C-alpha cells in the first residue's frame, strides 16, 4: 500500500468513490471524517458518511469523478476536474478539497465550479 502522501491518499479515496467501494472508502476515512456537498451541507463521522455514500451509490450507480489536476499544500489537496453522471445536476466541472490527516481523509469537500 502507498504511504500517507496527501496526493496519493486523495487519489486512492477517489478511486474508491469511482469503484463504489464502501470498504475502501471507510479504510481511508478518519473516525471524525466530514463530507461537505456543493450546497455546504455536511455529514460527520465515518459511519454516517458510509451510510450517505451507500445511499448515493444506490441512487446514482454511474457517478464518477475525473481528475484533471491536483495541487498539494501541506495536508490539503485541491483537485480540479469534472463528474460524470446521467443525472445532469451531478455532472460537470467541480473542485474537490481533501484534508489529509495521518494518511486518511479527514474532510472531503466538493464544490461546483459553475455559479448558479
């Protein structure tokens, strides 16, 4: 397994999202992991986040993220790219921010890049 390099951790985390791998996601989340969606709504805690991902994957089985660039600044990784999904509201350009702590993801935030 790769080290806790923040960029590598963020890439692995996204690979688990794209594979709909709940066990892999859980293995890379801190106990106090926080997910923040584009509207600013947050889900806190590993168990609650896994439940949220389970429901999301069931509702949107074709969802995946495509990264174009990653920039690390200490333990924070900023990623640009786009999401692919048959649900138009979930498809399009995005920016993700991952906060890495101890080789795990403490916070995963996604933001749309298109102003509403």
